[in-house]
C-alpha cells in the first residue's frame, strides 16, 4: 500500500463524514437510520469513520462478496491519502 502523501500547508481537511454519507445513502431503505461518527487525528494523520444503520440494510451496503463496502473504503482511503491521512472505516449495527 502506498504511503500517505504529506499534506500541503494550509490544506483543508476533507469532509469524510459527508463523503461516506454520499456513498452509503443510496444503498439504504431507511436513510434516516444512518449515523456517522468521524474522528480525525491531526497529530497521527489518521481518520476513523464509524457507520451505524438499520440491520435490514446491511446486505445492500456490503453488497455481494463485500464489493460495495470495499469500493466505499477504497474511495475513502484514496481521498484520505491525497490529504496526507490514513483512513479506517468501521461498520456497526444500530
């Protein structure tokens, strides 16, 4: 896996929670059930995003063989890498 790129001075931290919401909501039957918690550690250049949603939507969010959640993680990690962060996405039941 490539190393994160050092952030440029005065760089704006991406809206990780907004990005994940944009990617996950189309899979949900009950979008109001989505809860996102995002923690950015500037000192360690790490981002933790935690998701919770209705259990009935789990199959759609994860997709066949986990393809959907893998794609969401790949997009999140790519955006984080450009900002000089490493990203972690955790999914919890609501």
